C-alpha cells in the first residue's frame, strides 16, 4: 500500500514552460486535493476534487488547471510557469465515507518546483 | 471563511522544558487537526480532535480542543531533540467538500 504518490520529486522550469504534476492514491479515496507550501505561509489549497468527475477551485487557483483522470489520479498543470509558482506542491487524498468521523487527509511526499 | 492562526511561529526550547503552541480559529470548525513536518518531508498526522473538550496524547505531545473559545493547544512535555520540527494546526470547513485551512506553522527547535 503506497498511499499517495507524486511525480516528479523535483523539477526546474524556465518561465513560460508548461508541466504537469502527477498524483495517485491507492486507498480508494473519493476526494483529492492540491496544495502549495511557501515559507511562512502554511499550506494553501489550489484545487480539489470532491469525487471522480468533479473539480473546484481552492484559495489560490490562478495559473493552474487540474484533471481528475479517474478515482486514483489527480493531476495539476501549469500552462505557463512563472517564478511566483516556485513552491513545494503537495497532493492529498481523503476518504469520503460519511461514517468516517475523522475525515483525515493523507499527504504525498511533495514536488519541489523551481521556476527560473 | 475559516481562518486559523498559530502562535508562536518560532519556538526555541531547551530539552526537558515544557511549552504550549496555540491555535485559534475564526469560525466553527468541524474538526481540528495537528500535523508534524520534518525538513524536506511531507506532513504527518498527529492528532484529530472531534469535539469540545477532546484531549489526545501521544508520548510527550498532548492536544486539546475548546470549541467555545475556538482554541486548540499542543502541549509539549519535557521536550527532546527529536521533537524538533514544524507543527501545523488545521481546521476543517464543513459542507460536502471538507476543505482544510492551515495555520502558518510553528517551527520548533529543541536545543540540548
């Protein structure tokens, strides 16, 4: 059971380049999330997918797009990278069962992205 | 909109001492979570607090929740170097989407 996996682990882009961050979970969770972490800012929600086939904006969605490819996979795309998108990106998943009183989110290892 | 404020943001402690990290939140939160993050690593879940008066303990860490005061605390007893990390609290927005709102984190350094 790998939990939440993310690829790549590290990436360096030039301004204007595009890339897709991949996330997959093997816990059969319904909901998936993308966060970015910047020094002194905590984690901020970019986009989330409450269930397969749905996506919604979070707190900081500008400059990003997402795709919920299937129940397991949720990708984050930067169409034209900017230096302000230099950050650490975390994917998380959560089971959506009403009976699950904890509603805990489980985090992947992160992708460290630098945009020059 | 839920806002979560942690203090202090930086905490330098000596081994063997006690200290408390505070987490205030602005509106009703269905749950309160504490996470630990080591440098360059992901977030590890420490505690999930479900209701008013909830108290959970694991080793030298104890977390509590007071929903009336909209306050959660993470108490560290007899700190050891291995506890050095960044600690985040996060509140849960209700509805069907269960979004977490994080505090900015407390960087804890435990010195010998």
